[in-house]
């Protein structure tokens, strides 16, 4: 008989009038990788908070290892039961080192020499999951780029000391990882489940779900609406189960005839900071992709352009952050205020903000971006991660910016919304807006007019639309010299 790592029966959870979970039944077996998919706001993250004890269900039961929980279910109880979670919004303490963050999870790491033991523990797991990770256990979390922070949190979740490791929940674990490190993680998941550990993999990258999962559950409106072995789904049927129409990248190509070699140049930049290195050129109406392994200068180049450092820009700009908690949302403000902040100049009348115009603009973009909220005056943090990202898109696209800088902005965004955003980018590019788009998702590069590949802070290749291929991008990513 298959041993259940965890089982939920009829779990419900509401936040006021919002019913986040509507009677969820879920079983995860030992040694199984369960793929969990659904649109933003489907209830996936709420369900994970219930599993990890950070939220208590209103009704329903939780069974762990065959034993139904009868007492208080808390974060400490979940930890003791061997349940770990890497949340979509990373939870490491930014002012502590990687090793110190490992100590927080493991009570036996105390007394003389604890730091050395913590360093050895986390380094060994990083080496096992992410060879050549480049992370020192003494590195302070706040000093690491988001990709390495994600690697450190994933490695910490799989470390084992006194408590057992029964279930690891990975909520969008590859959202900030490049293709190479994402493949390393997926390969490790296969090894870990072979040892008997259960894994719940939540991802909007359907290729990952289909390749890594044994079984897939689809959630919609707070409940499970489809469940079958992974081999019973393909990409189209999985998208259909979530309630979206499947589209191919070819049919959604953003390439626009509005951009030609004669189009005005809006941006010129030298990513390496010199006047002689390879130059990036962005013309009006172009969608330019930035590719290569994470941490090789793509985000720095976007910030360099935004600050006009070693870059000439002949247009107003807006920036869409991928690390929304650090660089994107104003977490004490409402959703509406987060959306309209970039457009205040156009909303001002006689030196005062026209509150009615601001409300109309916020409501317009709530509808256009399908932001799931009953009230735009709610705090931005009441939204799911993907809906927060929609608000950042709305902020940029509602503004007067002609050049939109996008720093891997699709983190945690569901497939349906992605397709809508791709259409919106195509439409805006056709109307003369330019996009500079750093992405760690190879499929998104197919939507670009040109791609600049980065290595060691420099452009190592420039690829036109008809020549974009994963092989060429990887080759340029590992090239020793710039083109």
C-alpha cells in the first residue's frame, strides 16, 4: 500500500468575503512529485500556507504520515513533521548570512562551532543541487542577486538534521533561475523523490510541470478541478483544464513591421561601461531580448539604461521589476496607488491629484490586466504574487513611457495572463513603444525582434529574430570572448 506523505480532506479557508479554498481534497504520496497548476488567485499559495501551518483551515482535516492532526496545526508542528516550503516570495532573513539562515531552520545547530557546521551543511547541499553555484555560506543574503537567493533558499529546504524530510513544497522555484540551474534543480527533484521524499511543484512553466511531475492537479477558484497522471496531459490539455485557450508562440509573434532599420534609435548603451565594447541599440517599435546565464549583467544593464549611465535614451522610460518585493511594489500603499504612481503628472489638475481620474485609471487597468481583487483600495499585499506583478505591468503601460524596461517580469504569472501580456506587448510595439526584456524563459525570446546574449557583463552575441535558437544562446552564454 502506498504511504501518504500528506492528505487534506475538505479544507476550506476564507478571508472575509473572499473564499480562497473551497473544500480542497489533496493527497501526496511518499516519493511522488505532484505538479500543482492554476491561474493566479486559484488558491495554490493559500493551500501551501495551510500545509506549512502558517494559516489554519476554517474547516477540513490534515493527515500527515497516516496520522490525522487533532491538536493545533502550526508552523512549528509542520516543521517537526518534516514539511518544508520555498515560498514564491522568498523568506530568507536579508541581514543574515546564508549559514545563519540555515541555523534558523535547524535547532541542533547551537553551541560551540555551530557556524562551521551550518556552513558545511548548506554548502554541501548547494554543491549537490547547484554545482558551480558561486555562493559562499558567509555571504549576506541582501548582497546576493535574486537568483542566488533563490538557490540558497531551495538548498536550505532540502537540508536534513534531526527532523525528518517528508514533503518539500516548491512554489515557482525556477522563476529567477537561468536554464542551466533550473535543469539542475529538476534533476535533483528526481533524485530526491527516488529516496522517498514527496515534492509539490508549483509552476507556471508548463514544460517543467509536465517533465518533472508524476501526477498533476489543476486548481481553479479555490478547488481542484482536474487530476490525473502527468502522462495524461499535454500542454494544450493542461492549459484547457485551467480554463485558458492554448496558443503557440508562432501565432503570438510580437515582431512588428513598425520597426525597421530606418526607425528612430531610442536607446544606445554600452553594458561593459566602455565606449569601445559591443553596443546595444534599440529602435522605436522594437522588442529587444536580453539572454544568457543569470547574473551576467542583464539586470545591471537595465538599471544602467534607466539611470542613463553609459547610455543615451531619447524617450521617457518605465521599469517593471522582477523582484517585486524589493524593487517593485510599495507595500504600504493600495493597489490603485501602486498602479497610478507613474502617471501622477497626467492626473494632476491645478497642482492637485484628481482623485476621480486616478480611480478611473486604476479601474481601467484592473479590467485590462484582470487583477483579481474586489477593491482596488485594498493593500497591494492582499494580492497573490502574480496579481502583484500584473499591477506592475499596469503601472508601466498606463504611463507615458515610450521605452519599457522589463527585468524578468513574468515571475509567478500564470499562462493565461502571460499570453494576454504578450498580445499587449505586440500591440504596444506596433504603436511605437519599445521594450527591453530580460527573461530567463527561453520560449519568451521567440517573441523578440533581436536578442543580445550576455556573458561576464558584456554582449557576447547579437541574434536576429530568424536565427534565435536555444543552441546558439547557450553557445554564446559560455563563449569566452565577446563577438
